[in-house]
C-alpha cells in the first residue's frame, strides 16, 4: 500500500510559519503521510479564488488523496469544518464550510441531487484536535490533526455528524441569447490571462468572422485556437484549458495591459446584430 | 522504519536555483530522504524573521525530523555551522551559528541551564562536505551534504566537535508595570497581522473595558477573542495563535493600513492611569 | 528500490491551479512517484532564466531523477516535446524543444559530439497523453502523463522517435583580450546578485590591485573572496558559486542599488591599459 497523500491549499503564504506548523502536526500524528503543497498563494480570504483553484486541480487527482483547504475568513466563528466525499468522483476534502469546494464539477451535481450525492461530515469531535484550540489558527489545531487521523484510516464518521446542507458559493451567471453571449472574468491566472465563465461550447454558434469580442469596452481583435497562432503581444480570445473563453496576450500579460480583472464583463456578439443593439 | 525527513528553511526564494541544488545534493547522498520545504521566503539575511518562523514551526514537528536552516548573512566568514539537539524536546537542527534557533522555547531553557541542556556540535569535518567548498554557497556545499549524511544515521559526533557556547539572538524585551504593558511588534505575518512580544497571559490584569491599546500613536478600538467577532475592516487586538498580543484588521491588512511594522511600539494602559502619564 | 523522483520546474506560479493539476495527473498514473518542486517562479516565458536555473540545479541531482520543465512560450505551436538523456552524466529531462536544457554542462558537450552524445526522443506517441489534449496546457496533458509513464519504467523509445537535432539556446559570449575581459550579466538572483558570464578562471591574469571592474558605467571598488570580507552595503566583485564573476552588495541588493539587470555589460580591465583605451 502506498503511503497516504495529503494536499494543502491555503492563503498562508510562505513567509509565515503557518504552513510549516500544519506540516509538523500532520507528521506528528502520521509520520507516513506524504504531504503535497498545492498552493499557499491563494489571495488572503479569497474564497472564490480558492473555489476556481480547486476546480482546476482536484479533478486531476486520484480519489484516495485527501485535500485540505484552509482559506477561511470565518475562522473562530460558528462556521463549520466539513469533511466531504464527492459522490461520483470519490474525491475527498477537508474544508471550512464556506463553499470553496462547491465549484468542483461533481460537487455541483452532488448538491443538486442532495445529501445522498455527496457525503459530508461536520467535524465536531474534539478528541482528534490539538488542545487547546486557538481562536485564530484552526489550520494547525483542527484541520491538520483531523487530516492526519483521517489518513490513518479512521472512519470519517468518527469525526462528527453527517450533514445534508452546506454553504454553496454563488457562481456568476453568463447569458446566452441568439446574437449575444455575455459573461465576465472569473479568474486572472499567473500570466495575466483572463479566464471567463463563457463555455467554449457556446462559441460554436458565434464564428469569429461574424462576431466581435469585447472585454469591458475594449475589442479583442482575434480569436485563435492557441497562443502561438498569434504574434507575441497580440490580444487574442481562445478556449482556455478549462474549457471556457479566455482573453490573453500571446507571451504577455492581458490583465496588466488592459487594466482589467475579476468581474470585468465580456461579450461576444454578432456583427449584424450590432446596429440593432 | 519511515524514511527520514529533512526540512528546509531558507531565504533563497524560488526564482534562483539554490534550493534545487540543495535538494539534488541531499538526494545524491541519501536517495531515501524525504525533503520538505518549510519556507524559502524568509526575507534576505533576516535572522530575526527566521528565528520567529522557526519558533512557530519546529515545535509542532516530531523530534526525529532534521531541520536545515540557511539564513546566513555570515556565509564565508568564520561563523560556525552548528548541529543542535534540544535537551527537552529532542528537536534537531542544522544551522549557521547566528542565533536563528535560539527563540525556540526549549532552546531558551537549554541555554539557561548550559551546555548539558542542549547538545551542539560545531560542524568541522570536511569529509562530509562537497569539495571544493565555495565561498558563497555553504547551503549546497556544507549544509546539504551534512544533513544527508546525518539522515543516514551517522552519529552527530562524527561531524565535528562539541561546543557549549553559541550565539544567542537578542529578543526585544517587554515591560510590565502596574498600569501599563509596553512591548513592540515582533513579526508581521503574511496577512499583515502584527504579532507583538506582549504575552497573552499578561492581559489578564488589563481587561478591555478598563484599558486602551495603542500601536505607535494609533488607538486600537476593540479587543476581541477572534477575528470573526468584529466586522470586516475593523481594527482589533486579540491573542495570537502564538499566545501573544496581536493587532489585526479583520479580513484586512493591519500593517498596510496602519503603515507600521517590526519594531513599532505597542502599549496597553489603564484608562484611569492616563491622566497621570 | 526507491520510489522514482520527478522534479517540476515551471513558470506557472502558485496562485494558479496549473502545478496542482500536473501533480494530480502524475499521481493518477504513478501513485508511487515522489514529486519534488524545483521552481514555479521562473519568470513567464523566460527560457534563458530557465536555462540558467537548470544549469545550476540539475547537475547536483543523481542521474535517475526525471526533470520535467514547462517554460514553454511555444505551447500549441509545432515545437517538439523532447525526452533527453545526457551522455556523460546520465541526467534525464522532459522539456519543450526551446533549448532550455542546453546550458547544462553535459548538454553542451553532447551537442558538440552529435546525436550519439545525448539521446533525445521526440515525444509523439499520443497513447501516453491525456485526451483530448488542450491547445494551451501541455504541462497537464502531455508532460505530466508522459513523465508519470516514464517513471513507471516504460522505455523512452516507446514515447516517440529518436532525433539528432534540437534547438540550442544562444549563450552570450564573453571576450578575453590581453588587457580586458568583457562580458555581461547573465542572471540576477533572488538577492539581487548579478551573475556574469565571465569565468572565474579568467580572473587569474587580472589581479585586483592592477585592474578595475566596471558594470555599465559604474566602478566596483573591491574584489573579495566572500561577501563577509566586506562591510554590509559594500559593492564587491567575487567569484560566484557557479564559478563566474559576480557583482554583489554584501547583505544588500546589487541589482536594485545599481539599477542594472540581465544584459548589462561588465568589464574587467588593466589600470595601465586605461590611458590607451
């Protein structure tokens, strides 16, 4: 049997000792745990960033990995700590109940089909926590020791009580009309690429030669299949590796160059429809 | 038996190849070593930051882990390289002799009770080093190969000579009077939270309703138990996860908002005493 | 047998889910793989930075480690993906064919003696890829699954076709005359140290007391063996841990202080020669 893998996704940064403390606590309980950093650069308290991140990372892992997420603006409040197992994929997460895991593809399905789709345990059993639990650092005092005990094979049911409700994080809607797709920037990646919520599939009815793409009030002159189709510095639209419309500058930084970010409106519209708009 | 764990804490950053070179050297000598990053984002040459970091990280690890620390403004000088084993906790570190490890709780006790409290070896035996040793990169040429050989189970005594003295890093004092606690900011964490050197226990005699808290010349209006007790954006004082007074902005960045940092004075004083101050 | 080690070097940063997705894909194919981060902070699309980084990292690793490099401005174009094994050292890399690996000492020899010196496979066999392959994220869809399959022991020949030609990355030349060494800054490290392409060995004929060192139009007043020989803040020249001339500020940031960077000319010249220049 392989040693169990525990991944960490936090907004702790690496200049502070918080990630290291969690690693120490995990190893102290399960010395065989393989701890894997996913990110400690989630922007502070940015639950939406975490949700987008997890949806782009967790689906690629084998199901037996345990993903610990500590992006937790509500630490110390009554917000719950949840252990969740996704019904279809079997992915396992230990998360604050702030919806950070609910943009995972299977989480959405699970939430729609109710509590039998996804199994969630509200973590309430202090036997597995560090004592005393601090008011401000549940990553060290609750998440890490619970994750380590889970990785030892203790049944999730031992950690608390099953729940059928949880916080679901709103997802910005996009609108599809006969002549117009309207969405917004959902995520700015490390390169400054602007990932939108407009599904790539929706573009089929909007061929590039008949449409204009606008981000804010700036036009994106070209639609391409890959960055390399355009010269360096060109502003392009393409389908991202996540399957949605992306605005990018080939080998450049679109967010910086355009001065836009998360929430900026993005529209794809038919040219012939413009006069009537 | 589990494979041995070696942790790395440096100021090398990740854009330069220095951490990677150390990892290569360690694996080259002990392919079974489990290398764990604690931080490579200690600010350059900032021994105090490293000391605070280690004191918040090392105590949570099991004792058999070896912690390698390369924050080393004196590289190439006559400063020693030390292997230390803490008397009470058994924690093990390989460090430059600049005091970076001496804020660990057990290190202080050990230093107070003298050389029998902590065992330290001055690393002098070149048989375990890379040759030639560069003048500027002891992380690669001394720390990494010594750590790897230690992780193979070679007795620490083989690496050099026992020493009973070492550099102890000054710790800023705080002052406690009948009407006043006076300390300073010791560390600014990734969120901009301001961690002071005033022990949480000292606050017992200074209940919030009878005292004012000042950071520099700015008053902190509320004392809370946890960030979530105050609305986002509120400036609060609370006891940090390290057990000392912390000044924070709920879901915000106190250091940025107040324009203060390490060394800024922090005072907790009785309201009735103010007239007489 | 030890579990196989796969290292990752990318320009993905850690705020985006791209590194995590690669880790998931690798573990999904080979749960026993030990994944080791070398860097995800290569500046975006900076192949020269990657080349310098790899040359300072890979040589220190044991030969059986597999190094995966995704700094890939040409993603989605016709650029090849290469698996290379260096003839002398045996180091193994999976890289985009942009020359990022060709500054490795053994790579240079290999390229000079032709295809028998280094074995390279152009990765073309889609059986080992994720399907469908996205146009923009070959790290997840090609590099990660190919690396994982390689780590399972599948013969490199199964992944594509042997090739004897590849892109070789230009290396800026330095010039050595009887009275003058002229080179340039090749790399700025995390501390702001300026690493040049002038070999330390060439300095033997240019003793400090008879020469001046200039970076851009600024004179470097001292040549030392180690940073600690000069007081903090002093501008010094020394031989770097890579064996080439380095311009540094002791415990400071030379790049920031001088306002120079990659490409800035550096000259070492005899004093007696100056009148005649």
